[in-house]
């Protein structure tokens, strides 16, 4: 017995000694790792001291005191894992370090943790490849490396872990295909997508190739997320074998082919999201067997055929999205069986027939979007039963009949859009009951009768749009009750009577559009109270009297038209305050007075028309933008014809470098015409009816100089005569060269007639062919009404071609840019840009270069620029943080492509919010290569200034301000990167970050943090949307 006791005692001592030795190694490993972390991390681990780790923060031990769990989630740990000696932690079962700031690679030594069951490193900044050594962790059950910056392929060794039940790699940068070995896994939860399991949606990985057929072998799989990658191929035909699957997300890939009918066998399926792929064929009727399905999103594909009637069997459905497909036929009445539907969106298809009355059974429906389609017939009155409805969007269909008065029972309705239909009858008075309404659009119908005074009950209305109808009667004064109204559009009706003075109470009104009616009386002075007004459109009415003098009290008015009325009196002095003006149209009135008294300095003005009035006086010098503000000049169209203006015009126009069209006919002007492009391209008609003009227009007399008897005057005459002859000689050379060009053009056109493919007028490609004449016809030779924007190098026009394609045409100010020495060099540069193909770069279809017009042809995007969105208080609420992150990443991807994947590389040189265009999905597209430069990789690239102030790197700006540096500044990719940084801050802040940048630069130069301490994070973030 004594021998046995002695043996047991010796074993216990040996075990204790071994345990103590292990604990000592664990303590050493953990304290060494702590010492390599930053100071804040060490402070957060202040409890890590002494020799007993079991009481340390985040540490759990077994009965023998050995560390079995290291859990430091949300601990603000910053550092790497390289100094953590995993071989000294042999008993570790759980390693959980999520929501920290770990960076660097995952050490290969992690494979020593042979007892590890749970490995959680998600929500960090880890990079590099996933180590194949993880395949040796045979006890591993939970593996979560999501939300990092991991790259490379998925190691096939991981799929040999027989006990693995959860695998998450979402939101990384993994590449390559999904290994076929995935079929070896017994996992119940496989997530290669972008979301944590509960909520946040971010970008995915870069996985390519098909979904392996072997994935259907995972019979216990309950969640499968493969979304937001670059997967291609087809959905496996046997995917129906995954009968335990609850959630299937494969959206935002390039999956093609049909939806397999076997999907109807997945009896447990609750969520099926296949949106934004390239799926074709019809919607399988077998989906109607999925009795547990509550979310179905097949939007943004190429699905055709009709909507299956079996969808009516899905009684648990809450979200049904089928928009942006090619579905046809009618909406089946069986959809009324989905009584608990919350969102029902079928817009942008080819659906026909009537809206089924059974739709009124959906008493819980919140959003109903059925337009654009080709639906016909009346709006069913049963729609008034949908008591939970908040959004009703039936726009752009072929609906007829009157607007049901039952809509007035929808007390929760806040957005109603019935525009672009054939609705008739009067506006129901019951709409006034919709006290929560914020957006009401009934435009482009055939509505008649008067606007009911009851509309004043919609006190929180934000947009009120009734244009292009047959409405009559007066504008009701009750509209003045809409205290939050931002946009009031009543144009193109038959409204009469005066403008109610109560409209002056609308303190938030930005757009007031009343043009093309029969309104009369004087314009009320209360309009001057609208301090936030940016657009005031009063043209084509019967207004009389004078314009209100304080018409621009807020100083933010951009578009002002009151042409085609009977207005008298002077130009309002208040216009001097309108430094934001872009367009002014006051022609065809009886305005009188000195033109110089009503005009100020307008750095953004691009269109000014005062023709057919009774204005007099000399052209004011203030119309000339000061030379130091030359980069702000945008005036392109100026019409002052049929007035009583006098004096010389040269000094008034010399600085107007952007002017492309001018008409000063039928005035009393005299002297030399300025030597600017607008007059070079003009005909005699634009100066006819003046008394003594001379100069650059071909049919005008050349300007002459009188001589004097004095000796000094003779010398002056000689000094003037010599350059005059030089100019005339240059003019003759130009005319001669032009004649040669014209002859060559005629020869070229003749050769085209004979079948030649060469055409020096149009070097252009769009769907195989596009003619120079098509662009001129589509824009009516670049008429101002098609102009949608003005840039530093030309104007942009919207052109709808005969093929029904819509394109953006950028008309260049000059035939050849000053930095392009020859036509061939210009052609090479443009050809390089047309070959640039990237989802985040605006498509440049081609260009045309001729002696009359030179222009570039781009893809047209309806949603405008990033700058437009950030400055639009109406749209900003939908521009949330997810969309902003995607915009920034999109621009980054475009720059990476331009700088590193194009040969030769492309430097944009003008990255700014105005040059980032957005499509309907808020996807960013880099545009305006007007200042772009194609660089040869090993050649010098020293150039003068180009770009937008506020986005240009400081060293480039200094080179511009100091002439001696201007041609010694190298333009490279770094210039774009700086501009990208400014643009990113602008997206975050919602405004240009000028003050913040100045503060940061001041802080950097003074080695002081005082200036940046005054910028709390919450104050820097855009205050107009909820914090992220």
C-alpha cells in the first residue's frame, strides 16, 4: 500500500510540475505579446501582470490553471499576432479577438493550436493569405475570419476539417474560385458573402468561376451566402437537394441561365435573393411550393414570361421584388393571396392589363410600385382598403379614368406618384385628408378642373407636382399652409388669376415653376420673402407691372425666367444680389431703363437673354468677369437684341472666353467687335441693326484708324497699321487654310459617296456607326435648350438619337486642345480613352473633329453628378452611408484601373465631385476627361495647370500661382490620389472639406494638435443623415 501511495504522490507532483511549467510558458507568451502592442492596448490589458493569468481580462483557465480561452472582443487592441507564441498555448480551446484593430498576416504558427475549437478573428484589418496550416486544426468547429482584408484563394485544406460547422469568410478580398472540395464539409452555416449573420451589408469578395455542383452535397446546410462576388456560370440544377436551407443569397454576381425548377424542393427556404445577376427564362412556378418563403428578390435580371399564379400561395411572403426584368402579361389576381406582403415592387417591366382589384386584400402592404410598365385600365377603388400603404407608385403606365376618391382613406400614405398616365377628371378633394403626404406627383396626365383648396390640408408636403395637365382656375391660397414645401411645379396648365401672396409664406421653397399658364396680374412682392428660392420660372403668362425689386433676397437664385409676359419697368436691383445665377430669361417684355443698374457680377452665369425689351445704356463693364476669376467664367449664350443699348462693346466682352453665342442686333452699338470665338463663328444677323460695328465677322467692314497731322499721331498710326496688316495677313492665311480644308472635306464626302470608309469629319463609333449629322439633328445644332452642363473645356448636351439611344455630347470650345500638337496626337489620345473599359468609368463612345464642331460622345447618366446629389436637400436623405462607401470604392477602383491597368496609363487630373456621375443605383462613374492626359510610362510629363481649385494638390496649385514653376510641375498618379482624398472627405462631410484641410495642413506645419482638436468626429460627418 505504501508503495502505491508513493507512486500516486509522485505522479501528482510530476503533473503539478508539468502544469506549472505550462502556465509559466503561457504567462511568458501572453506578456510578450502585450509588450509588442501599442500603449492604448497595453493600458486596456493593465490587469495582465503577475504569474497567475486566470484573473486577467479575457482569460479563462482549466482546473489546473492552464489558459483555455483568450477572448478580447471589443478591447481596442492594436497590433499584430506575430509576437504571440501559439506553441506556448497548447491547451487553448477558444481564440476570440473580433472587433479590434489587428493587422498584418495570420501567423503560420497558429497551426500549433491542436485543441482549438473556436477561432474568431472577424472585424479586424488582417491581410495576406489564409494560412493552409489552419487545415491541421482537427478539433476546429467555428472558423470566422470575416470583415478583414484577406486576399488570395480559399485553401482547400480547410475543407478537410471534419468537425467544422460554421465557416465565415465574408467581406474580404479573396479571389479565385470556390474549391470543389467544399463538398467534403459537414458545415451547417457557410458564409462567403459580405454580411455578418444578423445585419450589416458591406461589399463582398472577388471570388470568380462557377458555383461548384459539389455544394449540393452539404445536406445539412441552413444558410448559404455567396453574394457580391464575381461568380459566373449557372445555379446548380440540383440545388433543390439542400432541403434544410433557410437562406440563399446569391445576388450581385454574374450568374446566368435559368432559375432551376428544383428550387421548389427547398421546403425550409425563407429568403431567396438572386437580384443583380444575368438570369434569363421564366420564373419557375415551383417557387409557389415554398410555403415558408417570406422574402423573394429576383430584381435586376433578364427574366421574361408572366408572373406565376402560384405565387399567390406564398401566404407568409413579406417582400416581393421583381422589378427591372422583362416580365410580360398581366398581374395575376392570385397575388391577393399574399395578405401579409409589406413590399410589392414590379416596376420597369413590360406588364400589361389591368391592376387586379384583389390587390386591395393586402392590408399590411406598405410599398406598392407598379411603374414604369404598360398597365392600362382604371386604378381600382379597392386600393383604398390598403390602410398601411405608405408608398403608391403607378407612374409611367397607360392608366385611364379618374383618380379614385378612396385614396383619401390611406391615412399612412406619404408618397403618391401617378405621373405620366392618361388619367382624367378632377383632383379629388379627399387628397386633402392625407396629412402625412410628403411627395405628390400627378404630372403629365389629362387632369382638368381646378386645384381644390383642400390640398392645403397636406401641411407636410415637400414636393407638389402638377405640370402638363389641363387644370384651370386659380392657384389656391391654401397652398401657403404647406410650411415644409420645397418644390411647387404647376407649369404647362391653363391656370389663371394672380399668384397668391400667401406663397410668400413658404419659407423652405426652392423651386417655384409656374410657366406656360394664363396667370395674370402683377407678381407679388411677397415672392421676395422666399430666401431659399433657387428656381423661379414665370415665363409664358400674362403678368403685368414691374418685377419685385427684392426678388433675390436670399442670394441663392440660380434660374430665373419671366420671358413672354407684359412686364414693364427696370431690371430689379435685387438681381445684383444673385451671385449664384446660372440662367436668366427676360426677353419679349417691355422692360425699360439702364441695363447697367440692374446687373452685377455673376461668376456662374451661362445664359442671359434680354432681347425684345426697351433697355438702354452702355454695356456694363461688370458683365466682364474679372480676369483673376477667369476660371469661373461660364457665360455661353448672350442675347441683348432689339433694345436701345449704345456705346462700345469691346471692353465689355474681352474677358468672356466661354461665350459661344451672342446676339446684339438692333441696338445702337458701335466700334470694333471683340476678337472672341462667339463673333468668329457668327453671321451678320447677330449684329445687324447697329450703327457702326466693324471687325471679325466676314461681311462687316474692317475697322479703320483715322490719321492726324501731328508727328506723334503719325507714329501712333504706324504702330497701329503694322499689327493691323499682320492681322489681315493672318486672316488671309486662315481663310486660305479654311478653303483648303473645305475642299478636302468635299473630296472626303465625295469619297464617302463612292464607298470609302475614311471620314476626317467624324472619327466616331457607337453601335457600329454614327453620323456627324445625327448629333447635329438631335441637338438642333447645339441649341441651348439641350444643354445640361458646362465645364472648363466645353458644354455638355443631351442628345436622343434616331436609334432611341440617349448620349451625352461634350462640345469642345476649340477644335484641338492646346496641349495636343496635332490632329493625330489628339486622335491617339481619344482612342486610348475609348478603349478604357471599366464599370466605374463613363463610357466614351467616340468623338468627332471638324472645322465647325468638335465634340466627344459619352454614355448618358440621368442621376447627375456626385456634387448635384450632395447639394440636393431632397435627394441627400436617400444617399446613405452604404451608398457613400460604394461611391468612394467605385472611384478608387476606376483610378486603380486607369493608373495600373491601362497601357499607357491615364492620369485624369480633375477628380472632383462634379466629375463623378451616378447611375440609378448610385454606382460611381468617373467622367470628364477634358483635362485627362495619356502618359507614356517612361516619357516625361511636365505640364501646365489643369484641374479644379479645392481638389488640386498644394504643390500643383503653387506651380500655377508662380509662373516660373508652371511648366516644371510633374503630373502623375499622385495628383489624382490627392484629389480622390479631397473627394472622399467631401462624401463623408456632405460638403467641400476646405476648412478641415486647411486645419490639418496648419496642424501638420505647426506640430500642434490644437487645430484638429476642434473637429469632433460627429461634427465632421454629414449631419443630414443618421450617423453610421
